[in-house]
């Protein structure tokens, strides 16, 4: 298990979706997809695991460690 913290990309609070294509614009990512928030504060890409979150997001990982 990696001890490196996951990078979280913060999106506008009014966003209903986030797009992800993996990689850093180098053409080595995955097909561009659109991830729907559907009332949630965060969503993870099912290809690469990138997390997109709204500004008032609290990581469920932090709650698990605090218990």
C-alpha cells in the first residue's frame, strides 16, 4: 500500500461533472470521460483513480484515520 497522499483536483462548487483524460496532456492518458457528481462532493475516475472534489470536500480517508 502506498503511503503517498492522493492528489485531489478541486473543481468549481457549481460543477455537475468533471472531465478526465489521464496523463498530463502528453497523449499517454486514457480516453476522455465525464464523471457526474450526482449530488456528491467528490468523484473518482474509474480509469486512473484521479479524485475530483468540490471545495468543501472532506476526505473519507481522514475520518477513517481519526477513528
